[in-house]
């Protein structure tokens, strides 16, 4: 069983990946937040840093692309392959309205015929290029009726892996993952399958592994942000001490500060991380409030000190 870190735009950028891998080694792959596809490869300064191989050494990073222009997507895939990336992931799961209204991300799942056309053109353009293409998908956009058609479409293409987040696009992140629908994908897809959704503990992992023994991988996003040691433990390692988690939290703040050249901006990133990481602490409300209230790096640092040294 392989364990992946989910892409999370705004959080799991390279400062996170480098710090997490250094302090909690063992994650098999880190999927990168999406790059939006343009007709020609066009990258912002932030995106250039994100995919720079120098910023992604020591672990496996998989770039992800989002868009419905197959010609552009093929150009991105070839560009990324030339940078040294062996796998490119297609985002068919982003539920944001600005994305789905343009028939991108989860919006592509509304029309299996159009999605098939997109994939057909993409794979035709990449024929002979030796690029592994994986897919990250939801079970549909607004209805489950498309599941059989989506499975038929997916089984036409040589994806190296299909990662399934069993919610509809319209569910956003609400409700529980739809395991009955996941069952159907798991049974019918011809590709290696990865499960993604609401994995928070090693118990959650054990349940999935025992229900789906042929699963290739498990991907975790918010669960890993809440407990950075989750994958280490899933692989049989020891739980981390609070001291180690404190060092990781401080290193991550430093890494974001270096990247953004601004401790204030980095503090905002860290506050977002704390919305997940607070789950590690019991009765932490008052301490988390102090972290969120902090208006300066000094106030932030002392609030972080307080949570680690007052709570267990
Ligand atoms: C803030 C945030 C940003 C996300 N960014 C991306 C992204 O760039 N690409 C993607 O495929 N999924 C993205 N996702 C979805 C996650 O990768 C994952 O599928 C989802 O959170 C469910 O898994 P989890 O329950 O383990 O978190 C994002 C989710 C969140 C909450």
C-alpha cells in the first residue's frame, strides 16, 4: 500500500512538502496543487518556484494540471516531463464554482462524452511521449447517474492510476464519502485505484485497507495537515512527540517565510494550517483563538509556544 499527500492549493506548496518530508519522511508521493492550463505554457512566478526541480528534490512530487483544453494540457504535460516529472495528474475534482462553471475540474464529469473527447485528444497528442498520466476524480458533478459512463470512459485510457474522492462536485466537502459509489469504481476500473477522502486516523486507514485489499494507494489531505505523523504511523512508525511537532511547526513557518519573504504573509499560511492541526490538541479553543488573533509574528510565535507548552 502506498500513501500519498493530497494536493491542497495554498497549503501543500513546496515549503510544506520539503518540511513535511524532512520531519516526517516516508510519504510515497506528494501531489502538487493544480496548475491552470493555458493554450501555451504560461507560468506565474509562484508556479515556476513550485515546479522547479531544485525545490522538489528528496521525494516524489507529481504535478497536477487543471483545464479542458487538450492541446494546452498536452503542452503542459510535455513541458513538465522535460523538467523531469514522470507522472502528470489530471484534476477532475475541483468543486469550486469558478472552475466547474467553465466545465473544468469536477465540471468535466457532467458530460462524459465531452470528457471522453478531451481524454482522447490528450492521449493521442501524448502518444509515444512516455508520460504517465494519472487522474484525480470525484464520482460525478451533480448526480451519480454518470458513474457507469465515466467508468466506461476511464477504462478506455491507460491511466497509471485513478484517484477517487467519492463525493459529487456539488457536495464540495460536505457529508460523508459515498462508499457505495466508491465500491463501483473499485470493482469496475481496470487501473490501479487510490482512495481519497476523510482519512484522519490509522483506524480509518485500517478500515479502508481491510475493505479494499487490492487498493493501490491511500491519499490523505486534511488528515495529514491535522496530524503530520499520520503516514509515518500508517507505515508502522512511532507517533511523534509534541516536541517534534513543535519543531516541524516552527520549521514550516520559517520555510514559508523564506518563500514569501514576509513573516506576516507566512503567518496567514500557518493560521490556515492551524485550522487543521488544532485537532491534535484537546481543549485547545482558547489557544487557537490566540493564534488566529495574532497580528504580528511575535504574537503568533508566543501563541504557538503557549499551545505546545500548556496542552498535551
Ligand atoms: C484548501 C484545499 C485546497 C485543495 N486544492 C486541491 C488541488 O489543488 N487539487 C486537487 O486535486 N484537490 C485539491 N483539494 C482536494 C484535496 O486534494 C482532497 O481531494 C480533499 O481534501 C479530500 O481529501 P481529504 O479528506 O483527505 O482532505 C483541495 C482541498 C482543500 C480543502
